[in-house]
C-alpha cells in the first residue's frame, strides 16, 4: 500500500494512488520431457511438463525423488527479454525430471522396466536447452536491440490486472511461480482491502478468489518469503480476538504450504507500532524491510532482524543512503540474498514523475546511495509497488496516471537486469 498523501510537494493532490499473478502393464517411459514455448513480439509463454507415460509406482513419493509439483515447469507470461532465463530454468527442471523418472523406473520392479542411459539423458538435456535457448534469444533480440527501452506490458490482463475501478496493489508470486497474491480495494475511498489469489495453469492464471486468511479486516501488501513457506502482510486486524479493528496497519505473517494451504495469521509485535507498517519484504537471512511513518509522520524504510527465537526486533531506520529528510521512501523490495534493495520515493529531484522506483546496493554491509531506475521503468505517471522476479530478470510494478480520471492502477511487467 502507498502512503496516504503525496509527500512534501505543493501540488494539490490529497487522494494519492494506493501503494502498497496446473497402461500399467507397460512401465516404459514413452517420451522424454518436453518444453512448450510460445513467443510473440510482446509476450513469452513458457509451459513444460515431463511428457511421459509411466506406471503409478514410478511417480510414487518413495521411488520418485522429484514430486510432480517440482517436475512441472513454471507457467509464466513474460516479455521476450525476460523469457530466456525463465525458459532455460524451465528446461533444466524438465530435463532433471527425465533423469529422476529414469532412476525411479530402474528402481521399480516392474518386469519390463527399461533403463534410461546417462548418455541418452545428456543428449536429451542438451537438445532441450540449446534449442529452446536459441529460439528465445532470437525472439528477445528485437526488444533489446539498439539500446531502446522495452515497452512495459500489462501483467495478466483481465485476470490479475482487471479493468475498471479495482485498485490492485502489491503483487507477489510464490517462488515456484504457481500462486499469485495481491490486494484490491481503494482504502482512500473507504473500501475494504482484501487479498485475492490466483493459480498458474496451463491456460494461464485462474479466476481470482479470496485468500482464506483475508476478507474480514483490511489486509494488504502480501509477500512470500524466499523459501515460499511464509507470507508476510500488513493488516488492521485486532491483535486480540474480540477487539475492534486497529486504526493503523501492523505486520503479520501466515504459514503456507501447497498441501495444507494457509495457516493462522500471527502478529509481529516487534516491528509493529501505533504508526503504520506497510509493504514488508524479507531476505534469506531474516532481515525484514518495511515502510513506516513512525518517525514524525515521515515515511521511511525500516529494517527488523529475526531473532534466535523466531521473533523480530523493533526495527532500525535505514541510513541516509536510502532515506531522506525531505522526501518519502516506501515500498521496499529486498533481493533474496539481501544485497539489492528496490523502493519507491516521491517527488525526488531528478525524478521522472510523481513517484519513481529506486535502487540501492549493499556494499561491505552498508547500502550505497540510491539511484533512480531510469526512464525505461519510471514515467511521468506514478510508478510504485515494485515486485522483482530476481531469477527471471523482470520487474512487476504498478503505474497510475494520476491526472487521468478514467485511469486506474494496473500491474506492468518489464525486463530488468539487476
């Protein structure tokens, strides 16, 4: 979610945009893994399954080292420039799955179980990787040639990016890219903020449904932990059952696994205060970043550290390399390794629009002076809510043309090499 006003600027605009993507007699694997790729000048759709027919014993959890979920390649819609890394990653999973199916086939004691030889597997993997990479590199070249900025494309139009007054905010994708979470609702207009979810299928993203942990109180700014086992978010839900909703947003977390779904949300007492804490993001080491207006109502980026007991510390404000005295900083997005921080800031000198997205890198344990991501990402509109697909090299973010009364925020995606 985005802070409630437009920072230290004389322009009259109090209703700011809200900041804050499925024959047992013969045990022979009949085909190797296959990757299906559809590439156009605008989008790349990667979808892959191990295209094999095997007895059920081969897929049994005790005999197949890789589960069906891990064998499935990510379904994604990405611009061509971001498609190459995604597809190669996809092929590696598919090729690895072929090898595991071969091992499981040999372990199965079916009478006619064949052997898949290492040489054959290596050739299959090489053919899959090289042919797919060549096709995708060729497709990506026009978008990246000549140093021109690739055009941002609406992400999952009509499903996640919905037309009309929906006010989508902060999108997060699970690490395996099978589940998308985001919030909808215009909190500035008194609408309830709820979290929606959609699953990746072969045909694209499924029809959104309400997330099981949301729908009663204002919930916003969901983010998956790097291991995909926890979702952090901001909420006005009461800490104690039976109490009224809070006036401010606190930080919460909820456990998630694909088999059992979502658990019960848990309040994060350490970083939560009587001010707002919004847009959490966490790295692998347990450093939790978020925006807060606790310091004289000025929005800054804060960090809390996970303690040995699993709780989080009260938090420290990041240095002047990220935060400023004269402008607002919010919407932090930290890389899994904790070395690159993206965030949004309002009306900084040298910016391109209302709000821009910035980058700061950690060097020798300290963040360096923030740099604007430039005109390929930022525009004369309001750009905010960065969600970086670090492995794929793509940025999803929100854009809102504030001066256009008929425009509502949508998610955009663009290749971005960080």
